[in-house]
């Protein structure tokens, strides 16, 4: 393994540490923004453990792709250095990028999806209202005649009026 490849793998581990710091902080921000009674908030520790495990597996996949799976002692140290660099230097930049992403992409998409649900809900309610208005006379007639269908019919065979004595 050449010295330049080791340097590149060291930089990749530091960058992966920076990304891990950003992903974990983003995960904590998202899970804590849910209400206290939601599923996500109740199980945020389990979700974070799943995220940490996924990131660890991603790190080993990165090592496998870059160096054919050869693990060096400086890999976790470089990743820890990347996490610390994120905490001290890159955190404000990532937070700014997150706020910009939230305001420019997520909120407009959420607004459009919410508006579509509201419009379709109102449209369906209006269609149901029209159907109920059209069928109202038929429902009234049905309710008035339904009890007649449930009444016991006279049996003409045993009626005294129609039998011979």
C-alpha cells in the first residue's frame, strides 16, 4: 500500500467521521422534534442505536472498498478526529446547510403535499355532500316504507272472515 493511498484512506476516514457527526446530530434533532407521545420520540434511543450500527457497517464497507478490507489502527482514530472536527469546526456550517435545506426544499414540499391532501379531502367531502343531497328524498321514502316491510303480514288462510264455519 503506497503512502498516498494511506493518506487518502486517512482523509476518507476523517470525512466519514465528519459525516457521522452530522448524521447523528441530524438524527437527534429529528427524533426530538416529534411530540412526546409519538412512536419516534419514545424509541429514539433504539433508532439512534440502529443508525450507529448502520454507520459502523458503512464504515467497514468504505474500508473494504478503499483498501480491500484491511483495517489499520489509525482508522478509528481518524474517524474520532473527524467527529471532533465536526463538533468544533464544521457544526455551524452543517447546521446552516440543514436550515437552508429545510426552508428551501422540505417545507415547500410539505406545504404542497399538505395542500393536496386538504384540497382532495374538501373535494371528497363536497362530492359526498352532493350525493347525500341527491339521495335524501329516496332515503326518506326508504325509511318510511322500511317499517312496513318488517310488519307481520296477515295470514288469510286462518282469518275468521275468510273461513267457512
